[in-house]
């Protein structure tokens, strides 16, 4: 709550976070706090050769 208040105080209206698709506990926590998918997703190539990838979804919420 303190972080959200500080962001609001500084004029921020939206907050987003990238969450690994496999991290269900984090996703549930953020969704319980009002975050939801905004339609963006990505695949990160951790190894640089495609052998180790991480799929993420962006969750966002309005601070207003």
C-alpha cells in the first residue's frame, strides 16, 4: 500500500509487472491485489541460442 501511495503521489496512473507463466503463486497474489493481464506476452531467450526460454505475461493495474 505504501508503494502504491508513493507512486500515486508522484503522478503515476498505471503499474505493470512481467510474471513468468509458470509462477502461479505470484500470479494469484497479484490478481488478488487487482492486477490483470493486459494482453502482452513475451518469450525471453536466457541462453541466447533458444535452448533456455522463459515465457512471461504482463499484468497491469490502474492506480487511480
